[in-house]
C-alpha cells in the first residue's frame, strides 16, 4: 500500500526534481514526521531537507507573534475584564467557569476574520431584545448583564492589545495578524515554493493565506480526498473541498486534483458492537493478539484510533504482553496519576476547613493516601505515624480536628507539611505543597521508582508554574481560585510515552491520524455523540448569528468528523469498527450514523461483516463455605462455652453459622470508627441505661401512677447524662445527634406514659432490673462445661403473673414471637426474638424455679402494640413443659456448635 504522503512526494519529486527550495505545509507536526521519513526512503543521495511546517507553526511564523498558553490567555482576559467591564464583577474563580467559553468565541471570531464591530453590535442588540421590558427601570442584575454585553468589544480590544504588547496571541489573533503580514511574507519567500498538503476544513484566515499564496506565487495544493466522495454532491466527506473548488478563484482555470480509486478497492470491514467502554478495550486487545499470532508483521502497519480518548488507560492494560514496539501519541494524562488525588485531597482539606477545624474524615483520607503512608513510615516499617494518628482520632471520637489536637497525639516532624496553624494564604499553601513533594521525593529515591519520580517532577513543575502566576497576577488570592486553576493546568498536562513514531503498532486520537495511512485500522467508540460529536455548542454566540457571519456550527463539525472517518478507510485493507451497544447520555448514544451510512452504501456494503461481541460469562459454581473444627478451634469453643454463650451469639449461629464463627469465635468485629452520629447499638444502650436508672428506686415495690408521673421531668437530664457518658465530644444541639437525642427522649417518655396507664389498671411489681444471669447446661454428648449467660432487662409481676421483659429499640412484630413448630426456634432466624426470650426464661427458672411465667418484648418502634408476648399455639403462658421442649432444642443447637465432627457451614441468608 502506498500512503498519501508517499504518493504526493513522488509526484512532487518527479515534477520539481530538487526539494531544497520547497516549503511543505501540513495539517500537523506528526504528518511532517512521516513526510520526512518518506523523503529519506525515496532519496538516493544526500540533500538539504526542505522546510516542513505544520499549519499552526507556518501561520505563527508569518504573524510574528508567539502562541500564548491557555492559562496566560485566561489570566490576561480576566485582567482586561476587571478594567473594562463596569458594575459588579465576578471573582477569578467564578470568571474561570465561563471565561474559557469567551476565549473560544474570541478565538473563533479572529480565525474567521469576522468584523468585530458588527458582530459585537449584533450580539448586544440580540441581548437588548431578549431582555426588553416595558418597565422603566431595569433590575440591577439585568443592568449589570447588559453592561457586560455593551463592553464586549472593549474587552476584546483590551485583551488582544495586552497580548500583543508581550509579543503573544491566542490562535485567532495570531491568524488575523498573519493575514495582515501576508504580503510582506510573500515578498520575503519569493524564491521558495509552497506546497500545501492534505488539508480539508479551513477557517477563513487559512483560506485567505493559502489562496493568496497560491494566486501570487508558484505554489501548489494537494488534497487527500478520494474521487468517490468529491463527485458525490451530498457526501459530507467532500463537503469542504467541493466548496473550495467552487469558491476559490485559483480553481477557475485549474482543475482540483483528488486521488482516484482507493476507497472502492476490496476491503475487509468488520463492524462490532461491544457492551460498554472497558469491553471495547478488551475486544481491541483480543483482535491485536490474533493479528500478532497470525502475522506479526501486520502490526507494523496497524493503527488503533480512539474515538473516545478516555479509553487509553483500559486499552494499555488490554494489549497482550507479547506485543512490543507500541507508539502512543497521546501521552498519559497527569490528572490520572495517583499523585493527583493527594493534592486534590489537600485542597479539599483546607477549602472545607471551618472554625471548628478539619472534619475528621478529610484528615483520615489524607493520612491514608499511599504517598502519605510512605512519608510517615519508619525505616523498619513497624510503626506508621499516619495510622497511629488515625487510630487516636477514632479512639478519642474526635469529629473535628485541629493542629493542637494533632500535636497532642503525635510529634512527627512531617505533620507540619500537611497541617499547619500559620495564616493560610495562597503562597503559603503552594510553598507547603512544594515542600511536601520534596519530602516524598526523598522516600521514593530510596526505593528507586522512576515512574513515581517522574510524577513528582511534573507536579513540582506545576506548582512552580502556579507560584509564578500568583506572583504575576495578584487577584489569584483564594484557595478556591487556585484549585480551579490547578485543575485547569492539570487537565492539559501529559506524561509522554517513549516510543518509535514510525514503527510498530500506533495508538492515536482521531485528529492525529490526519494524512496518515495504515493497512489495518481499529477504530473505537463509533457512536453518536462521539463520532460525530453531536450538536453541542459551547459558545455565547447564537446559532443564527454564527450562520450569518460564517462561523462554524455543528454542521461543519460533523463534516470534519465524517472526512476523518472516511479518510482512514480510503487506503486501509482491514478495518475494525467498534461501537458501544449500551446507549449512554454521557458516553455516547446509539451506533453512529457513519456506520449506518456505510451499511447503506451498496458499493461498499458487500465488504462488511456485522457482529456483536460480548464477554464470555462463566457461571461460577457456588462453593459451600465450610469450616472444619480442628483442635485449636475446639479449644476456642470450649473457652467460650465455659464463659457462656449469650442469647444473641446463639441467634447469630441460627442466622448463619459462619457469622457465629467470625463474630463470636474469631472476634472479627466491624472496624472501629468515629461515631459522629449515634450508632444503633449505642442508641439501644442509652435507652436501656436510662430506664434502668429511672426505675431502680422501684425495685421490689409496686408501681404507682403518681410515682411514674414524677419521673417525666427527670427524663431529659437522665438521657443527657448517658449520652455524655458514651459521646464525650459530640454536640446534641444540632444535626442527626439532636434528632437522636429527641427520639430517645420520646421513646422513654412514651414507655413511662404506657406504664402509667398500666399501673392504673394492674398491680405491677418490679422484681429486678438488668439482672446478670448465667446457667450451666448439661448437653448430651458434650464432655466439657457449657454455660449460657445474658443480662435480663426486667423481671416483674403483673396481677400475680411473673413476666420476663426484654427492651428492643428496633422493630419487633407479634409474628416474630408466635411459635407453632418447635424446630423453627433453632432453625429460623425470624424466630430469634422468641428464642432469646425463652433463653432468659430458661436462665431465670434455674435461678428461681417458677410454675408459670410470661415473656415479652417491648419494641420502641412498635410502641402501640404494648408488650408483645411469646406464645406457643396462641398460649402465652410458659410452663415447665414449655421450658422442657425449649431445653431439648437448646441442647440440639449447642450440641451442634460443640460437636467437633460438625463443621460451621455457611447458610444462605434469605
């Protein structure tokens, strides 16, 4: 296959002979690299290389201005904004949100050589009409808004003047200046010949420059377009070049030359739908692996073109390891490096800081960052100061942290790099970030990690750049603005991959493929909204005004994408088009119209194969997790049995034996966390302790309604007291804790009011509160001591009937306490509350034998139900016969736990 650049070069060599006095102008620098390679291949002797420039460098050379960076442009625009726009002005942070859009509009206005007086006047008139009102006086907001549009031309002039004074310009200004300097440039290069190669869409300034040079010098232009698209009057791939052939005076007496016959040559086109982005990367990886195995040499003329460049990371990981010599043209985005998250967290830490200090989660997030963990690690890796600080914050239950508290629990010198008392200004913050980078560098130097050092070097450069900008532009004086600028700079920074640009597999974006040809092309994300990009219009200029002044709209942008798409296909022999089958508003919609257009073309459809690819799904075999009881495990079980199984731990076993194994034998509990709001278990503890304290004076006495009424005023102070015991550093005056405090108050108050009504109707005697019970049980087949133990919330007597009562702050319903089948009590977790009640009745019976007893639960979330009683076949009286049946089931349950031959088997939780 002969590429367009080689084909064009051979034509030029044949026509010109020598290349020394030629100036080649191409759409991109990358195309220039490939042209140089083609020249070296087709030149047999030593020659002076011709000038080869990209269009942007060419225009910059003519204009005499240098391109300003996007950051410089934004700062200069804001400086002009503060001096020209009257009325209320935005801060730099607010301005940066819309300033980039205004920059794009100014850039476009200049690139298309629009009469600025007319367009700004037109825009102002449109806004006047939009905000016309019969009211005599306009609001302040409308007045300020209109003042901005009135000053737009003045802002534009001040901005361009400021840049030009420094010898700089945004792209549009550089192009406008180049047009003004064009005659002088033509005279200075009269002995050289210009060759414009491979252009398609041109802005007005580029058209003027190229046309003027073509008409006034011995210059030529070579188009990279197949005759098939040029001759079709409606095909978007030839949209621009057909316009040029009609409008340019140069073509009045000269035919426009295009390439012939490449597009309709036989091809293998595969269109594959793949679900989601990562699957696309995996699929491309599998295709590359197949190409490598079939014919390694094919990869030297293969390109993977990413319609969506965010696929770069998953694609790199999906490429088979055996494929070497990969050239990635895009660079690795610096904002995806692990160091980015550290500085984002630091910005967040200080931006969100308030008078209380730092919120503990922001502090622990920073301290748990891998780079901070590395910084705080000791040489022997035994103690990490960052972990120790986090553990102290949790154990002391600090919700807000300040420097004094941190210094109280740690004396490490590195702490000052992250948390400091000094008056926080933007320069101080940047200085601390630079010091942090150097401190981390020392640690990484010891490990010899080159990639990590590269990250640190680039971030050091970035913060030095921020420091220079802060010095030059004093309005950058708050962290929020600095953070916005940090993200703006970071978004454009990349780490360049090392590769051979002319050999091996090429991975590139759509625009980088201009003028380049490959035998095998793999193109991803061929979806609407990506290829082409759709009707997005990030501009302050309305659509109709754009049309009027010849500015590009989505129609022109679609034509650009269409050209690039078909140009990739022109000379390729093997084409793999991959699209996402899962429509997504953010990631692109349905299959692209470009694919639909291919399928509808009878001249090419015979070469197309359509497939849907999906990952192989293997249904995993469900493995039953089973823990065998070895000698060590049996020793643990014996220890727990001697100490005593609690009703709750036995309920855990009923729910899932594996839960019992983890929680009650291995003691694997949830991680200790700062309780900034009341946890469910602590909530219950406070309710229990409050009722215990209030009712202690009534033990062994009958409850009187008047006595109970006297408790109501004491509830608030008692609840507050027990909250203080469990939450020393927590305020009950706001947020969820205030709600929790009032809920506990209501729970206790409602309970006592219910007791008052009961005391009026019944004789209630309190026998005991918070009784600690422990009972030995003789389980058949178990030859070691076994106990059950627990704390009984309340034992009382109502109208002569003994009653065991358990408080539950969660919701319990009567159905949980109804029993019809005794096997359910140790097999169904739904009956765990009934099981626990019978355990308490069983233990109390061993302490004080009873003929009959009732057992019930008071559910604070089901308060209207009152005391919910255990019942066997609708009988709520627990007799010795009932306890005998329960004992049998209890022995069965405990026997299973203590049986060395019966493993702990995971139960599927319903």
